[in-house]
């Protein structure tokens, strides 16, 4: 199990787990290891209060997480990413449909009514180079 975070969470982890302090945009996919069964991205931008800008930054994070997932997922693997629903939402979902057999949108029941936070779930990873 591997986690990436901008800051050290200060947790004691089991021997099979590791958290690297790293910016996802600076991560070298080859250094992450793998293959992995599942990649989960709970990344979210620091919100600015400008809804459209925050939604676009969220989209950029999802696309970066997807790029990393494509490099480290095993065939048939899964991907989950938090995204702020906005103008680029369909672009993110389309990008996932290119490499996953199934793509679902989930809005957890615990999500506040005024929130525009959703999760995209991709199942059945299909590497493009196979």
C-alpha cells in the first residue's frame, strides 16, 4: 500500500504501508512501484471561493491522478477520484471511459446538499498498450 500526500500525516503505519511526502504533479510514475489493484485519489484543491476556478483545479487533480493510475494499475484494476462537479466534469468522465470498462458517478449520502463534490469510479482498467 502506498500513499502520497503534500505533508507528513504523522501516522504509524503497518509494515506493508508507506506514505511519501510528495506533490502528485512532481511524482515520477516509475518510482511509485506497482502494479496496484486500486488507486484512490481524495485530492482536492485549496478552495479559493471562486467556484469555477476551484472546479477546474479539481479537474486538473483528477486528470493527474488518472495519469498516475494508468502508469501503475494492473489490468482489471480500479480507480476512484474525488472531483468538484463543474464544466470539465464530462471531460474527466470521458477520459476515464477511454481506459475503464465501467465508469460510475457516486454522490455519497453523507454529502451536504449544497456540495458539488462527487466521486468518479472506474472499474476494469484496460491499458492502452495491450
